[in-house]
């Protein structure tokens, strides 16, 4: 009797596995997501002093440096896209206490390549980007979110958020 139950259990197990494999193959080919069968919320434990001291800040915390952090497409005269990308990192440190700035390696705009941004910060509401040689370019934020270089500083340059 025990042997019959064991064989019956193995047969049920084998049937369940083959059905699960078939289901997995069907779901793998189907691009539509599966509907969750049960509530998948994560239950969090209340924080104690020990866990609060070792836990990381919430993901919604604002990055150091404010709202200017992100990726930007530099634009030249007439809003012409340069095909480059500048990343203003809100969490990594740049030179002289600034945040880290980086030009994408594939940039072919000679002015930007020579400038070579390495740091950035917001000074009195203006974005100041620091070059590798230490000089700065200042940008004013426009209502549409684009940062426009001060026209007194030279050739027109704007940074459009990507």
C-alpha cells in the first residue's frame, strides 16, 4: 500500500513538473506579463536604532547637488544637437568639492572636447560647470528646463535634459 502511494505521489509530481515546464515554455514565448496570483507586497519590519543607523537612505532622497543632476544633450547655435552627452552626477565627487561631470567619450564637438567638463555645482541658482583646466562656464535655467550659457561668455551653448 505504501509503495502504491509513493508511486502515485511520483506520478502526480511528474505530471505537475511537466505541466510547469510546459507552462514556463508557453509563458517564455508570450510577451504579455503574467498576472500575479497573490499579493506580492514586501512587508517591512519597523526600524530600530540599530537598523536605522546601518540602513541606506530612501531611494526618493534628493541627490547631492539639487535638481540639475542628470544627462544632457549639448545644443549649439539655433538649437542644433551636437550628438554629445554630458552627465552631471549628483552623488559622485568632482574636483574642489564639486559634483562629478563627465563628457561621453564619443563626443566630436571640439569645443566640448577641449573644455572637458569634470565638475559642476549650482551657485546662486546658476549652473557652473568646471573644465579640466579649472575655468568655469555658467548656465541659466530657462522655463522649459534647458540650461542656457551666459551669452557674455562666448559661443551659444545650451544643455537640454535627456
